[in-house]
C-alpha cells in the first residue's frame, strides 16, 4: 500500500528540518512540509493561517491559544497533536524605555503596557510571567497594537473592557519612545531596541539568569504553537496522529544530536547546550502528551483566569482526538 500523502505548514525552524528534508520519515506517510522563509514573522503568521484554512494542505503549525479558543466555542474542525514546534521563555520580550521610570518589576505596577495581541499564546505566558515577578496583570493599563510593522498575528477577537487598541497609525514602539507607554511586550525585537545604545532596552538585561530561575520555580519551558490536522483527514486515518507525533519526536532527537555533534552555529554553542541540559535535561524541547500534560494544564488555567476562554479546559479535552486514536 502506498504511503498516505500529508502536507503540513510550518515556519522554517531549524529543528523541523530533518522532517522537511526527508531525513526523518513518519511511518506510512509521505510528508511534505510547506515552510516559511527567512525567519519571517509575517510569513509565519501566513503558515498558521494556511494550516487552518487552506484546502491544499492537511494542517500544520497553529496557535495553542487559538486551538483552546476553538474548543471553548465548540469548534472541533482541527485535531491537536502534542507536538510543539515553537517554545520560548518570555523574559526577553519585555521592553522599556531606556530613560523611563520602569527599572525594576515593582516599577511596572499600575503602569501602561503595550502588547502585540491580547489572546495569543505568548500573551497568556506573558501574564503568567508577570504574576511570577509579582506584577498582577489586572493592575496594568493595556494597549494592544502592532509593535512596529506589520502585524504578526491574524486573530479575530474583541478587546475586553479596560483594554484599548493603539491609536490608528501608531506603533507601540513609537508610543514607548514618546512616553505614552511605560513598557511593551513583543516577540520580535522592536526596531529601535539595542542593548546599549537604543532608546528601547530590555527590563531584564540578564535574561538568562531570570529565565533559569523561572524554570527552576515553575518547570515550564513555555510552548506557544502546536501541530494540528484537519478533522476530516484524521477521521479517515486516525493512526496518522500517532505516526506524525512519533516522527516529530524523532525529528527533535535527530536535530539535537546534530547540534551536539557539530556545535558550530555559534562559538560557544556546545557550552550553552551543556548548561541548558544540566538545568533542563537533554529533552528540554520534548514533544508527546505525557511529557507536556502539566504544562498544558497550566496554560489552560492561565487562559481561563485571563478570560480568554469561558471555562476551564483540561489537557485530556484539548488532545481528546489524539488520545482516542
């Protein structure tokens, strides 16, 4: 029997390349990865859009929060796999004005903060981190808009009471420099950021120290995106959910082995990997349901607490189809 043809979208993350090149092959599946290019944020948003709406593909990279919201709305058109191509700590995304009043976490309380999106997965993890550093998100005055240009998400939603959209034509980074905001949260670095000379700097210059401590305290390496399949594709061959998940797990292992064997991406990558694995374990970017169950439970709880979803959705419901297959 011929392998089943599956096409999945994804950003061009280095760690998915063993699958994209065919070095790793899922059992029974002829997989094509439709990738973004050049690390483009707008193109990554396009990959997420296509995964959900493009009939020429069978799924792909998707927002974890977006899938949570679909479940909350009774929309089960997409099936979630416990595969997380994008993870990131969030300390690095918190920026302030170099000559501004915010110098410590305590200075943030009751201040005006801009954020690129209210309901994105990263935004949920941002609020979790704020609570971790003692800054209740409910105390902040929020403004939502494009950090620079263009927008990097395509979510459709209404802002809750007390949360405001940025004025038309104004970028959040511009508002920060002009003193209209006290801080901004942004996944891509703002254009006017520079660690020494820029008018925009990080609140925490030593992000590693803060993120190491966050991991020690929470055991969380925040996942933000996952892989989804169209329900009609999954229903015809439910075994593909397990096959693809196992292939992504093998892909991560293959990528990790290559990084350890040839650590030449940066002069000190081997030392960096040793340090990370000492703290987080060799499988710090692990896929699979059981390895990520507690993280999903926390993520869903934070989304409910923030009003992103109306009810508490557990990990078993989130991955119901995968667990059934």
